[in-house]
């Protein structure tokens, strides 16, 4: 006889929002940045974060049980992972995307059932009676900056992996299409001083991109190019990058953007698409599949895809060869050569 059935996994996933919101609240309160200076007692944390005595101990001990904090002699400190990735003072900080998840996505996902029935977005567009998500986000400077910082949190680690794994010694110029704050271009440029490049995005993004590039000493090597990749020609460079861009759009729009990239690249040029690719069997990478459901929540026609899907579209656009390479974490890149 086999092992008796156990509902533990069902309960863990069904109540998974308990874990999620505990972590997101800790990030919102800057708990991990606070603890970067050294361990603190529960009472010291309570005072500094202005918490009520009733929930403080359960909150901190829950983070211990989840592996995000460590406790010794009544004092709490960051785990190695939260010290590296959730301290705002560290270059590896990825909390931006989680801050955005807490501020925006958490409440929108409450309407997933409605999205599955209607096929319609459930975000700001729904509450304003229609329109374009990016128009709604970009119209508010503070919301725009928060969104772009979230994209940096999502893409920074992939940017470092792209800088390490792609054969940049064969090229001298690159442009990130839909560059947001510039998380990927900055990582690539820092790792390869011979490269010059920049980011292509809507005009409102320009000052935020330029501020981020300048903060990393790259104002001379990374330029911002204003434009709309859905309407305008793409800038010319030896390498084009599209990170978390294609999944925003329907199939026809995906193919159109790949066609634009093919036209903009010289012979021998390369296109790098990086996304949370779904595994070809669509049965293992739950993160990629959840990201695709997030596109259901966020966009009118967007969806995530597998590496095989992307390679097929790239070859249809005219690229002669393409391959998939993992980047670590949930992302992988598809590289196409012209």
C-alpha cells in the first residue's frame, strides 16, 4: 500500500497568501533594511517599526519559520537571502517588484476568477472604465517610478546573467527595447566597458533612466532614446534586448515586435528575449505559468510562452538560428541570430 493521502500541500497552497502577505508586509515596513545594521530584540523592532505589541512576536517568529529571519538569544537577524536581496542598501536588492506586488498586484489578483471568466484585465484599467494600462501607469509620475523600480527588481539578476553568459566580446553596441529604469543595460555596461548602448522607451521614462544610469557612472555610455516600440521603428544596434516585453502583448503583436527587431538589426546581429519562460511541456515551471496568469490580470491579450514557442516565432520573422539558455532564478533567455 502507498503512503496515505495528505491534504498538506492543498492547505499550504490554498492559504499561501498568508505567507505572501507576511513577507510583503515585512518589505513594506523596511524590516530587512532595518536589520542590516545588526540583530535586534523583538521589543526594539516593535518600537522602531511602531508595531502593536499583540502581533509583533507572531509576525517575527513567522518570518523565522518561513526562513526569512534567524533568531538567537531573543534577537532577530536577516537570513543570508534576505540580507543579500531585501536590504535596500545592497546592489542585489530585488524588493522593487515585491513592493509593486504589494501595492498593486495583491488586490488585483483577488479578481482572478472574474478574469478567467471574462478574459479582461482586472487592474487600474478596470476601475477607470477601459484604456491602456501603461497609459494609466505612466500618467502618474510617482506610480510610474514605482513601476519602473519594480521592473529593475525583476530584471537585475537576469541582467547580470545576460552580461555573463552572452558572447558580448563579439559586439560593440546594444539597445534595450522597453528598458524601463535601465536595470539590464546598467548591468551589461558595468560588466563590459567596451560596450556602448542605451534604452528605448516612452518619453516619460527618460529622466528616470538617465538618473539611474548616472548613479552608476554610466551617463556617457548609456543614452536614452524616446519612442513607442508599438508605433516607431526600433533603434539600430548590433544587439537588441527585449526583457519582459513580449509577454505583455497578443500573438500578432508579439510577431510584429520580433519582425521590427529583425529589420533593425544588421547581418550578424542578435536579439535577446528574456522572460519567465514556461517549460516546453507546460508542467514544471509554475512561476512562468503564474506570470502568464498575471498577464491575464494586467493586459488585454498578453501571455507568457515557452522557449520553443519563441524560437518558432523568431524563425518566422527571419532569424536564421536561435537557442534557449537559463539565467538562474525564474528567467531564461532566447537568443536569435540574424
